[in-house]
C-alpha cells in the first residue's frame, strides 16, 4: 500500500527550507550594524504580527484587573461611608466643645514688581493694593511656605516685609507635640527657632509651621525646616538652626491670603 | 544527473567563479556594482537540471561569494541565491510550456527579487533613500539580464530567451 504523500512537501521544498535555514542561521551569527538593524526590523515586524495575540491576552488581564478594582471599590465605598460617619461625629463633637471650623484659605495672586533689599526693611513690592481688597498685615506666601506680610498698602500696590527682615518674627509650632517657638531670621535663608524646650524630641528635616496664635498668620503654613539642633546643659531651650522653606530666589509670583 | 555531469558542473562552477572575480565593476551613487554572472550560471543550471540542483548549487555559490567578498554579511548571498534557485528551477518544469517572452519576464522578476532581498540586507541601517535603493536594484538586475541575453544569443542559440 503506497504511503500517502503530503502535497508541496517534496525534495525540492525540503532542500530549499534547509538551505534557507542554514543561510539565516549564518547571517544571524554576524554582529555587523546591518545585521543588528535587520534583527531589530524583524523583531518589530514580529511584534506587529503578534499584536492581536497580545491585545487578546491584555483583554483578559484587563478583565481580571477590572474584577479586582471592583472588589476594591466596594471595600473603599464601605470605608468611605465609615469615614463619613466619623466626620459627622467629629463635627458634632466639635460643636459640643465649641470648636470653630477652620475655613479654607482664600488668596489672590500677585506679581512681584520690585525688590527692595537695599532699604532698612528687607521687602518687596507687589502689584495688588487696596482696590484688590488688600489691607495691612496680610500673610504673603508662595507655594512652598511663608514669605512675609503686607506692611504698607497703596491703591494698586503693597509693600511686603520679607521673612528675612531682621525685625520679622513669627510664632511657630514644631514636632509631634506641636511645641511652641519663635522664628527669628539670622542671615540669608537661615534663622533660629527660639523657645523650644530641651525635652522636646526633634530631628533634622522637621518642618516648623505657623502656630495660629498670631492674628496675622493663619495656622499650619510651613515656615522653616530644621537644619541642626544643639542642646546646651546651661540653657533650658534648644539651639535650633533652620532654613526657610519659602523660595526667596527669583521671586515672581506670590499669594496674599485674605 | 550522473557523476560525470556533476563533476563537469563543479568544474564549470569554479571557472565561472574565477571569471566573476575579474568582472569589472562600475560606480552608481558611490556604490560599487559588480555584474553578477553567477546568477546567469544558476539560470542555466535551473533551466537544464531543475530545482534540486540549482538550490544546492545556489547555496554553495552564495556561501563562497559571501566568504570572499563580505564576511560581515555571511549568509546573505547564500540566502538570496538559494531562494531564487527555487524559482530558476521552475524554468525546467515549464521548459516546453512557457514562451520565450514569459521566460524572460520571469527571469527578470527573479533577478529583481534576488537583488531586492540582497540590497535590503546590505542597506539595513544605512541612511539611503528608497529611490536610490530601487534604482540600484533595477540597474543591477538589468545589467545581469543584459549579460544573460548576450550570452544566450552568443553561446546557446537563444535557448532561454527566444525559443
């Protein structure tokens, strides 16, 4: 009984396939730039051809992810409703304790039109004034932290005392215990925190925020970052050197908190 | 194919390869083009002895050509010559069916395919325009085809091209 023959698979085709295979193997053992580029092009072609397969697999992966996300969504929805109830409880408790709710800050943006570093007061002039609802003693800050306060207001401009001015002082809170202190500028972007008691644990890099005690500055505005701490046995307070978080170089825009 | 013919073909192959070495080259867009007479030799082998022998001969001629002229692209000529060997062997199958014109057209297409693949490998990663690439392929094919035409008319009594 004769063996069934497979059409198109004969001696010639097999020889062709063998020689082509040998040639391609030889060609791909080379490391010349042309061959590297050829390999790259072939891999791109293979990628393009395989794209539907990858896409099909990705659909399944996305379906799995979607399932997981739905599960997470349910968990978060439950958590959210729990948090909402805590929030309501918090509001109620605050009302019972006569706490006032902190309003979100309202501010306007101002351009810096003049730097007055030569004057006795280290200050800048901004292009907003009384016509823009600016009054004296408003907080001026940038996106990083406190920069100063308005000290003189005209119709369309205001003079702002910078935080680096020698006469500038601001009450701060720092650390886990939110210990009170006073920021005093020294030179450049550096300053000192005075009045922070020695028992207060502090680490370098911690941020001092405005305390909110003063009527001028709202609470929790970043002021300065701790650079070094020294504890002297004869002194009840720590000697804390800080650097300003607000960027005083190349001042272009500032925010005035109303 | 008996042993005597096989030995004759091997000797003939060596002679043609030696002739190929002395074929003058010409410049086109600063590219050195050497007319390929080995492909013409393969055309005759394909026409008279069929696919199997022309594929094997094409592979060995290609490998030798790669080894002598372009070690960095070793396998490129072997690949193209084996591939068109399959096509050239088809000439034997349709020897009494195709007219001279169809045969010439078919051979010209195969030459084009040969140089298309070869220059595609050679110009990979080389900043060269598609128009120059096509021109080089066409010119190389035309030159080889013209030589085939002359040889066929001079030594083979228009065996391939007109009968």
